[in-house]
């Protein structure tokens, strides 16, 4: 299993069953090196068995000048979209990453069906209007809640999903995760969700609860998939948290949800180790769970604010180093009750190990640059 870090764009983990190395682009460096050390096509090999159905990506938010924002995850996703033969679906809360916009325009021009759904707050961006001018139909939610999803489906088979908005800041300035999954059954769930929004114009609480493959096995690994607000995602997460036996780790752009917060405090009271990093903006608000956790004064609990001067945009839990919960869902009441959101829950220690590495990276940066 292999891991390679992009100097500018993305920390990339490519897990491929038949090889034990990854073939990256230039401007890649392995984990743990200073940004100034030039290394190209370096490889770090891990003594664990890979899976062949997922690739895990973490952004490396150095936030370079606009002219230097190249080689990032937006280009990786754009290149993948260009392989489509039939259709590309993209649900994007925000979309201005030029490589992805250009790829969608090229796909439409060669006859691939392109379907785009976005949030009304971002529906008049110049990038969205460019799509419309090139014949691409863009549907917006037209309501006060958010269409907060960030996913791409390619030919009903390949799914890209995670926390990253498809923007230049999302790729190059903010801490984010994206996972590429090769699974027609899982992709079918997201195609169905896209149909609801794009064809039926069903958003928010009016969306039907009809996920066909809510629990499935991919490569022998159990995966759960849930969409909100038709499903109460905070309840699902709080129940998983309540089952933790030894350790709960989390990275939270926003954490104000009472169900999840109280479940976390309950496990902390029971002696479970809890460590978490909060996005610095808003961590001290009255509804944030930073203060309740920090003021619990338990030796097994430690929380920090992030060290990224831009945004630590992750929304994820790692439970007992064997289960990962990730997606678009911020841990808030609005996300739970009003916004269109999605999460995946993957039950596998190897999968979790990559998110654990990212957690420790963000934790170390928080210790160095955050506010305790």
C-alpha cells in the first residue's frame, strides 16, 4: 500500500490491488518532508494488503498564488471525468475549479450527457454560467436550505465523494478528503439521488427515503451509505459513536449537533479516548461542542483548533481505528434537518488507517499553529 503527497495539490493515496506502488504526477513528495525538498516520483511502501476498489485523496493546502495552482485534485477528477462514454453527474455545492469546468464542457461537446446540480447561492457564478452557455443544463435547489453535496458519478460506475467543494480554494487552500470508488451498486445510490434533484426537483425534507443499497459489501468490506435530510444522519452518527469501545477521533469544520455531541460526551465519561480538531472559525460559539469537551477536564479527552489559516474543511469520525464516517455532512442541526447531504461509513481497519494518518497530520498542525 502506497502513499504519496502532492507538493501543490493533493496528498494522494492510490490503493491498487495488482501493484504495490503508485504512478503519480510530477511535483509529488512523500509524507513527512518539508515543502522545500524537491522529490519526484518518490514512493513509500506500507506492509499491508491493498484493496482495488477505492483510492483515497487528501488535499495538501499550501494555498499558492492562483497562477501556481496546478497539479491538484481538480485535475485528477477532470481527467477521470474525460474517460466517460455515456454520462457524468455532478452535485456541487460550489463549482469554480477550471479543470473540472472545462472537462464538463468538453464532454458535452462530444455527446456525453452532463447533468449538474448546484446550490442556489452559487448558481450565478461565472463558471456555472459558462456551463449553461455551452449547452449544459444546471439545476439549482431554489430554497433556503443548502444543496451541500459534493459528488461525481461517471458512467454509473465510478463515484467521487467526500468533503471537498469543487473550487480552487477547496483544492489548494483547505483541508479536504475525496475518495474514488469503483462500485456500480454504490454509484447507483448517487445516480438515484441525482435523479431526484435533477429530474424530479426534490430537495431537502421533500426528498424520498429510497436508497436502494444502503448497506452493501464491496470487496468484502461493509459500507453504509445515507442521504439527508430524508434520513436523520446525526442520529446514525451518534449511534455509531455510542458503540465506540476504545477511541474516537474526529475532524470537524462545524460541530454543534446535540445528538452527536452528547453521545461523544457519554463515551468520554465512560473512559473512551476522544481527540478532535475543530475549524478555528466558530469553534467558540455558544453552540459549539469545543467548550463542553475542553471543559470536561477528563484525562482521556483532548480537543484543539486547527492550524490552517484558511479552512480545515473535513467532516469525519474515526471510531476504534476500524470505522470511518465521512462525506459532506457538517455536524450541525441545519445539516441534519434542512440540507441535502450524504455520508459513507466504511468498516475496515486498512481503509481507516489512511484517514488516521490524515488525522495525525491535522492534529500535529493544530498543535503547532492552532489555539488550544
